[in-house]
C-alpha cells in the first residue's frame, strides 16, 4: 500500500480528513523504522501501514490512524514519547504510549511479563478506547502473517490471541474481528481439526447450495408479500465456532443442525417483531430456540432476535432478525458507535455514555487493577472475558449478566462485593436452593445475607466462575488470614516485652517502624506472625539496649515435672509453661482468632503440657511437650513460643489425637473398637490398618476428643476389650 492509497481510504468515509497529519505520520514512521525487517523479510513499516488500513475499514478518526502508523516507534526504535508529543501532539503521544509494551520488567516467568503488559494495556484502554481498536488491528495483522514466525512463537501468540484478544474483541461487540482472530488461532493451534472441519463445510455447502438459495428466496418473498422490506442473506458458521460446539456438546459434525443460518435485515425495530411473527406463522418454531436480545441486549450491546424454525425441505433454519444499525453494532461493536463526531468530550467519555460494553470494560479493569499478583491478574482477566452468558434478575428486576455455569455466589458478587462476602443462602425463583446451583436464563435470584458471616469460605474460590467473585473471595480470605497473623504477632511481641520487663505500646513501636522497614505496626505484627521477622528484632528496634536470652527447650521424660533447655550454653531445668501465665499465648482451638494448627502426626489435646512452634507462613503448630518431633527444632530457639490452653467450658471443642492399636485378626474386631469410641463420644477422623502377623493387625486411628481425660478413658476401655492386645497414644 502506498501513501496516497491510505489517504484515499480515509477520504472515502471522512472527506474532511487532515491529510497533512496522516502524511506526516506516514513519513515519520517510515524513517523511524528505517531498515528494520519483519520475520517475512518485508520492510517493517509494512506492518503499521497494514494496521492503519484495517482501521480504515472501521472508519476511525485521523488521530487513531496516525497512532496506528506510529504504534511501534517508541517500543522498537529510539523514538521517545516526548518526540511524538512534540511532532504530533499529546493526544497521539498518549495513544502510542498506551500501545507500547513495558521493556524493563525484572520478572522471572513469561506469564508474569505477559500479565504486566496486559495490565498496562488494559489501563490504557480504560483511559481511551482507541488504544484497544489499534491493538486489536495490530494483533489481527500479526495473526495474518504468523506463518513467518518460529513454531514455538506461533503457538504462544495464537494461544494468547485465543485466550485474551479474541474474547476481548467479542466482549466489545466486534463479532467479525473476533471470528477472524479465532479462526487464525485455530488454524495454528489445531491444524488437523481445522482442515477436517473446513473440508466438511465445503462439502456440505456444495451439496446444499441450491437449498440455501431456495430458503433465501422463500424468506424474502414471504416478507415482501406481507409488506416488510428485508434483505435475507445466508451464512455458515466459522470453523472454530463449529469445532468448539462439537467439543462442548460432545457431538459429531453430522449432528449439528445450525451450521447454516440466515440474517434478516429490516429497517425499523417494529419490523423486527413483525418479521418474527411472519416467520413463526409460516413455519413451525423449534421450542426453546427463541431468544430476544433486543429487549435484553448482551453486555457487548449486541441486539437481535434469534429463532429456529423447520423451514423449506424440513430443514432446521436458524434466523437472526435485526435492523441495519443493530447489524453494524453486531459486526463492528464499539467501533460502530458515532464516537468521533464534533464534540468537546473525549472519545472515551462519549463511548461510556453510548456503549454498555465499554462501561463494563472500564469497571472490570478498575477491579482487576487492584493489586493482585501478575499470574492472578491474568487468570481473572481470562475469566472476565468469557462471552457465553446467562441473564438473571434480582427481586427488583435488575438484569445481571453472568458467564454460563455461574452460581448464586457469582450473582451475589455481581450485585455487590459486600453481598457476596455476607451471603449465606439464596432463593432461585422463590425456592430455597444451594449456593452452588447452576443458574439458567431468566432465573430470579434472591441472595440471603447475614452480618454474622464476616468473610466468605475460602472453598468458594474453586466454585465460582467470574473473575470478580474469585478476586473478592481471595481478597477477603487474605484479609482474614492477615488479621489472624497480625493478632498472633501482637501477642508474641507483647509477651516478649512482658518477659523482658519492658513496656510495650503502639506509640513506641510506631517510632521504631523506620528501623524495621515497615509502613505500619500491623505490617510488623503480620511479619512476626508469619515467622518472617524475629520478635527479638522488634524488641531491639523499640529498645536498642534489649539483649535476647535464648532458651531452647528439649522434651523431658514423662516423669519429669519440668522441661529442659539450654541457657547460655548450659543445660538447665525450667518449670512448665503454666508457671508464667501472663506471658504465655492462650490457645483456644482451631476456630480461634489465631492461625493455629496441631501436630500433624498425633495432635495435642487440653491437659497436655504444650509448646508452640512458629512455622513461617503457617502460624503456630502446637505440640505436646513430650513430642519427639520437637528435637528437630533445637537449633531454632527463636521459633519456640510459650503457649497455654484457654478453654471455654460453655463451648467444648474437639481436638486431634492419634492412637495405635494392636488387635486380634478376627471378624467383628473393628466393629468393637469403633463401638467403644462411639459410646465414649469420640469421633474417628481417619483410620488405617496393616496386617502385623497372621493373628494380629496394627490399626492407627486419628481421633477427635475433648481433652486428655476423655482420650485416656477411651484408651482404657479399648484395652479392656479381649480383641485388643495393646492400645497406646501416638505422638509425632
């Protein structure tokens, strides 16, 4: 394409085009790229020129065409943003910078780099939609010339296009562009499937060409006879769309009934419904196949009537009925809106008033930009770009569009984050239903909330399908865990100060924040609770003269009244933790406000003398003081914590314990063991058995009991059974 060819293409739809601007951008970009070559061997400048040509098909403004010509100059040449601003103005400079990838990314994984560049692009799109239009045209031309890239690069770019850019085009209502991106990606990623589907399509089209023409003629004649002018055109589905449907529904090519469809373009909205009535009174409608996207448009502004009838020759005929304006929006999406007419408003401001799709995109980008790590951002973005939707309603009639397979949990978060966080139940169409139910088109969903639920269960994250819900659940879970770690860290620091006979205050710690390189005291407590910062370092930051007295406990024999440890290199005996109630951290149970877990191979129960081991990232692990595992922590005295039981007798809880049983190998043995445990109100959490000899079996049982007295009573009664040779408590 020559310079004058591009100008002529723009002049066809914009007679008042600024030819001087376009000529200046053409020459500037050509000189900037100089001798650069593409993978095909063509001059690099052919790429931005073709991108600009694609945008002329969308009838875009001069600034966007100029930005397309310049879009790679900052990224791939010595050109700077300041130079672009000086020559072309800040508006075009802003667009070009929005299309420039981040170069200096010190990130390990390719996914992280991809996500950070996508984040930058989406933020630029939220500021000006023209960035998106140039980017999609850029990706389309790259996909059209992808065969010149190395095989590995082709697969990566095609997958990225299929995962992100094609769905993004679909979300923006750019149906035609989305389909071409999907088909080009399909050709690269699944060449055999692509060739097979195309061969089947061509063969079917050859066999049914006369039938397609006949249906077009009959439909047109019937509508004209009824006083409705219409243009009827036949079309066939694209290869990727057919293959995806075959995969999703697990059907063969021959079982598809909507490979061919017809569009009926009429003049007015009233004629859409009139044409629908004519079609339905002429041919029988297929039940369940009618959809009215005019009264309830899709989020990408798509509007049309869909129906399927048994038409001429007893063939199923899929119809889309729409006006010319609806058709342009269906094909070109946001680019079809009259954005760039004379107005003092920015294109994005104008579009936000006219396009639901762009309004959705801006809200989504604002949500995604809230600080998740790069991999999560990429995951949430892909989730948000799903375009197969169901439409549900609130009890007040508000329409909520969700991806297919969405649950009431997704619905709750779509209404408001607080509604999702406090959701405890739901009604679907007036009936109580599980929160994990799959929603269908037209469902009325009433979310039941409770202030008692402060945060959603973390398990919900694996049940939802929308990025907004998943992000909100993950954030709420993190906040809840952060609160737990902060509370643990506070208790550790306060008790350390008590033992050192130093006064603790938030004001004192606030003054020490610069020495700890933390922004807030909560950050300090979280770091201590997670095991990322030593409590003695916090004490030293508050009191520079603080000297740590390290004590490394060692488990004693069962008969000892105290426990042993090393103090200044010498073995000494210490009293049990109960001797220092004030400086010990109270342990109430798993459901407390502290991140607490119990020894994985044996647990701990009230009545045991216990010690806490601080595990980085996991909180406190509680061990009985006689646990042999504690020897593994002798060289890490800073991880030992004084802890004590603090039980609420009004709300008894069960705690984990493990017992080993050697039993006779005869029928009914296991039943007798289980009966003893059940009669004593114990709960079996896990059980494993191993044949010890022909006459005996070793059985390991993980129990839940209330306290040490309860556990000993169960063990005592097990020993009394004739089928039990031995029963002992196990400690890991």
